[in-house]
């Protein structure tokens, strides 16, 4: 993708995603104008310049498919994948995926991604090329009242805003819990040049980092994540803190289906399920310890 392709790719992300959901009897994902999805190009190019492949129709010059990817020290993450509905089922997504797997293989790295369990087209796309689900997550949304949720927190845990000097600890914690490293993502969130990110963390009385959780608040994507936590109490405390930031709004967050305390807490605050996602990997994978909360901005698993 070149800079001059951004508008067309943003339009493709908007149209392809909404068309798929409509055709499959579900609610559209992007409710605002096509310009909203420019956010993907902006954030992904800020993070990983030049890491988006497009498939162009030789006859018309039209962009038929696009896929972003995020190379990191420990893995390559697959970003948002879209094919234009006029080109569905012609092997375009499969070709883009093959290229990105090749890029990862050249560096002996696994590819990681998050994909919908309700979208058999994307599940099959990844399964055919050797990916297997590693964890299941429930996507939950919560309409946060204007006056806030008034959640009672665990008194022994303190949640505070993250600062640049916390990044090393955050990267180390994620390496320990999940075996992946992506310091530059955390630096990007905390630097927050766009004014849409917020990152909180939780330390114990000895100052040891127990978890962190970011969020993005933009009309194209209102999500809480990515984050990791040593245990569910820490995850619940950080989630409650993040939700206060979304008063009068409806953020989405992903919780491991096995995180019973976190899931039940979210239900008790009024959250509802909207989808199920799988994290997937095609190579070396360390089963995570603690609680993992992925997001789609940027896609993480
Ligand atoms: C999901 C999506 C990207 C697929 O794009 P596509 O170009 O139509 O996919 P492809 O034609 O490359 O097909 C992918 C593979 O799935 C296979 N496949 C599709 N349905 C299948 C099924 N029910 N069982 C088994 N395999 C199936 C195809 O045969 C193909 O494998 P092959 O190339 O080895 O034959 C496209 O539907 C899309 O953009 N959807 C909207 C956005 C979206 O959902 N993105 C994914 C987010 S994770």
C-alpha cells in the first residue's frame, strides 16, 4: 500500500466488513462514514510503515484486497484483512496471507492473529493455512451510564495511569505471561499523539507490576485492550477503571471465556456478549499465564 492508496483501503475496510456482516444477518460494525476507517491506515502506518499488502485488479486498477501486518521481535501479528465483496471466494485473502506467512518465515517467526469464531470464511482461511485456535474470547459490550458504574474495587489493588517509564516493566510482564514482546506499541499508546489512547496499570504495595490495560476511544473503534494481568482480580480492577473513561459510551472488550470472575463481573455491570473470537498461531506458542485481553486496534493475540 502506498500513501495515495489510504482512502481506497479505508473504503475497502468499511465496505468489506459491513457487507460481510449484513450478508450474514448481523449488525454492521462501522456505523459512521467511510472516512472513519482511515484510522486503521493512520495507526498501522504510524506503528509499522509500509507493512500493508494490497491486491490490485489488473484490469480496473481497483484494490480488491488488503492486509496489514505488524512485525515484532517475537512474532508477526496479522492486522485487519479485507477483500472486496466483488472478489470474495477467489483466493485473494489466501494469497495475501501466504505472502505474510512468507515474510514471517524469512525471520523464523510465528504469525499470530485474532479471528471471529462466527465467521466461517475467515476461520477457514486461516485453518487452511495451518493456524489453530489457542484461546477463545468473548467479545462483550457495555453501555456505560453517563454517571459512571460505581464499581466497588479490591482495596488491596491500586490502578494508576501508565507513563513512559513503565514501558520496560510492561514489556517484561507480557514476555513472562505470554512469551511475546512489543514495547513500541506501548510507547505509542502512552505517547498518545492522537489523544485517543489511555493506558492504566496495576502494581502491588512492593511496586511490582501485576498488569496493564490500554484502550482506544475513536468513532471507528471503541475498545478496551490490549492488556495482560497476573490474575482475574487485577484484570477486573483495570477493566473497571478503564470503563469509567467511557461514560455515556459503549466500549467493547474481549475476555478469555475461562476468566469466570472477570466475565461474571462484566455481566453484573450490565455487559452483554456480541461475538466470540479465537486467538490463533501457526508456529511456536507459549500458552499464556494469567488473563489476556486482545484488541483489534492494533490486532493482537
Ligand atoms: C474473510 C475474507 C477475508 C475471505 O476472503 P476471500 O478472498 O474470499 O478468501 P479466499 O477466497 O482466499 O478463501 C480462503 C480459503 O477458505 C476456504 N474456505 C472458504 N469457506 C470454507 C469452508 N466452509 N470450509 C473449508 N474451507 C473454506 C477457501 O477454499 C480458501 O482456501 P483455499 O485457497 O485453500 O481453497 C473475506 O470474506 C472478507 O473480507 N470478509 C469481511 C472482513 C473479514 O471478515 N475479515 C476477516 C477478519 S478476521
